[in-house]
């Protein structure tokens, strides 16, 4: 039976072919392996282990439920990849779906809070200077997009 480390490796290989999120993908894998143990067998995963993982991330690491959601979604994606590649039985996807529902009901995973903060003039000035000096951003007229967004 594969371990969490195996699962993360397979999923990262898949994401290397299909995603441009690089470091964010690796961060999700690292969080899962560190929090649940890379040598943990997939068959040992259950709701209670994920619950403790999320509670620990929130209490010890000081993250919000939106961050634990990202970690758990990485794990869910890794399981989906393994099922699609026929490395795991499809029953695992059903289990994870139920676990996600339970974690959401418990308030351990969730969407980010809305933000109302507006950038300061100094922050805007820094963004505008950066967009004027970055060739790729100049090509798509990002400077104008920022100014339009601020004004509208």
C-alpha cells in the first residue's frame, strides 16, 4: 500500500505536467507530509487524523481555516490523481469527500474572510513603478489596469 509520501510524489509529478503553481504545490505537499507523516500508509488516513491535523495547524501554526483548506485540497487532489492513474481504488475519493464535508461543518476548513482594506498611496506607488519597469507587465498594460481598478 502506498504512503502519503508516494501520493504526494505522484501528484507533484502530475502537477509539473499540468500546473504552473510550482512552489504552492510543493508547500501543500510539505504541509501534508509534515503534519500527517510522509510514511503514513494511505489506508491509515481517516477523518480523525485530518481533524487533528487541521486543529494543530490552526492552534500551533496560527493559520486560518482557509489555509487548512488549501492543505486538505492538496491531499484531495493527490488522491484524485492516484485514483485516475489507477494507483488507488475509487473508494478513496468518496471517503475524502465525506471528510471535507465534516471538516467544513467543524469550521476547520473554509473560505477566506472578505477583505475591505484598500492599498495605501505608498503601496500603489510601488506597484505602479514596478509595472512600469517590468517588460512583461508593460506589454499587457498592467499599469493602466491598476489605475483603472483604483478609479472604478
